[in-house]
């Protein structure tokens, strides 16, 4: 009988420990998590990442601007605050012609009247003018 009471007491203590458990804070942003509300408030007020970094340095928290940007993106869950790619591709729409096809599409389509150039194939590299054809 004493053994079943002992097991019940252990089970109850374990359940209490499970309910009281709080996961440890993530180590990735351990310095920034206590200051999360202030950082988000500064950003909402329009503060730059550089200014936020300088203000954090006044309280002995030294992090990079990129770290602050990643932290804000993860904490706020705002996709607009994620870092944008430095490579942007600017595509300009080709003007439509009378037939409705775009000019680049017509240029790429082989014409039955034009024969492909004969001779050596074009070598990849810079285009250098041929002095004999000038």
C-alpha cells in the first residue's frame, strides 16, 4: 500500500514540474530578447537600424545591424522587414507591336528569308570589332 502512495506522490510531483516548466530562452538572440519591446517600438517610430545599434551600445549590448534586422524579422513576423536581396532584376516590358507579339519575341523567331551566318561559331567573350569590316 505504501508503494502505491509513493508512486502516486511521485507522479503528482512530476505533473507539477511539467506544468511549471518554462522553456529556456533561445540562445540565438539572448542579448536582444530582454530588450525586444524597446527595439520594436524604436523601429515602429521610424528609427534606423544604425540608430538602434548605437542605442543598444549605450547599454553594453553590441550587435551588428544585420543581427538586429534578422531579430526584427523573426520576432515581429513581418515579411516586409526581412532583408531584401541586393540583386534586383529590372525587367522592362517590351512595347506591343501591331501584331500583338513583343519585339524580343519577333527578334528571336527565325525568319525563313534569313540564312544563319556561315563560318566560325561565335566565341563567348567580349565583342571586339573586326577591323576589316569597319
